[in-house]
C-alpha cells in the first residue's frame, strides 16, 4: 500500500501550517514593537525589561482586541508561548559562567542557596495554605520572587504546563515588588537606614531583588563595586534554576504516580526532567569555557532576549483578565508576604553569612 500522501491531505495541511507561521510572525512583530517601547528612557530608567512590557502589552491586546486575530494564527501564538520559551530559557545559560560564580565565592553561593530555598518554601506554603491559591499559581509566584523574576516564571510555567493567567499573576508580583526594590534599597543604603559595607550591599541586592535588570538598576545607585558583586550573586541565583527544575520534575513525577494510585511500572518509572534545564546547564559550561567569541555570545544573548520577549508577549495574548480577577488579590498578597521575607529574612541571611565568612 502506498505511503505517499494524497494531494487533498497536502492541501489540508498547508493552511494550518501557514496560519501557525503567520501567528509566529505576528508575535515577532509585536515583540519588536515591545522592544522599541521598552527602550524609551522613561521605561528603561525604571529597569523594566522588555519581557515585562511584553506580557502587559500582550495582555492588553488579547483582552481588548482578541477577535482581531484570525483563529488560524492561534497555533503560532501557542508555539511562541510554549516551545519557543523552552529554547529561550535554555540559551539564558550563556549569561552565566562558573568563573563569575567563583568570584563571589562561598558567601555569594550561600546567600543565593538560602534565599532561593527559603523563598520557594515560604511562597508555596503561604500561597497554598494561607492564601488558598492553586498549586501552580503559588509555585510560579514563589519562583519569580526566589530565582530570577519573569525568566523563572517562564521556566516553571513550561515544566508545570500551567495556564497563561497564572503566569501573568506571578509576573505582576515581580513587576510590583521588584520595581519597589529598585527605589527602596538604594534609599535605605544612602540614607543610612541600612549599615552594609560594599560586600554586604552586593550580597543583599543580588540575593533578594527579583529581576536581573532591577538588580543592576538598584545597585548602580550605590557603587560600581556593589553593582559587580550584586550582578554575580544574582546570576548565581539564576544558575540555581537548573537543580530547582530537576527537583520540581521529580516531585511532579511522584505526584502524578500517587494520583494514578501508586501504580508500579512505566508510570512510576517515568522521570520528568525538563530538557531545557539541562540545555541551560550545558550552555553555562560552554560560556565558562569561552568557546564562543564575545561578539557571538552578545549576539545570541540579544536574540535570546527577543525570543523571551516573544514568549512573554504570547503568554499575555493568551491571558484573560477575568481569570486574573479570581485570584489576583490573593496572588498579590502572596507576593507581598514573600517581599517582606526577602527584605527582612534576606537581610538576616546576608548579615549572618558576612559574619560567618568574615
């Protein structure tokens, strides 16, 4: 029997493929406009990354003009919000190197590990037990606060396979409290409310502020040395995305096996490890070995930022405000609890680590 596809089947495939490509192109053009918008001094000065602008602009479009896009393009939007974001998160590893992590030594690594682990634990507990959020929203909010803001939310969203509005709520928390940190932290240092030396300021800023851009924006108002330390500590937190995602995959595997009645065999033995986390780690090693020329790395990082912006824009387009309203205040309250912990608990961790290694 012949396996050659019929003409009618080819004709049936082409419109859907064309629609998906049109959807991806639409998201790309939208992300290009978002990138230009984010470069406006008034927005760039706030340390708001294109990723944040993307999800906000995408959500505005998705809710105000959701009928203006052909239905056939939805597959392209979904591709950008799912598969493209996994690739982009993997390439985020080119921003981290083992040499940079070694520069801050044990103090930086210790602060990063303690902040990430404690924030994830407190955020999950506060979100699910205190605020009665669903599991995914609580985890996404905790991840955004604990690790690296919107990029962590994207990575967790991909692993959890959660819904767009849940990611949007988590990103909203990152925007609000991360932006607040950009103004509050330098003010507290320069006004003498916090008595931290250069190392302490770098550890505190890099260990507790949400987004990479927000860390740089806040620390640059203190000193170049503090900015350097804060950036490296922040990238150490980013590096912890890999083991956290692997642990998350193992936990999800056990949860699914338990939900299936604890069946032994294929269901229990199947390991859920996100491939993009391993890709992230591989590219960290590539960056550490200086295999790529600096110009090539810079170009790839620029393209990666654009891909992440596309993913966030697509997530925004799939988000519905009505869904956010259902849990918005509770998600924001969870973010507030985490922010209080990051400021108070993060400061205690910083002072304790300085005393321990000082």
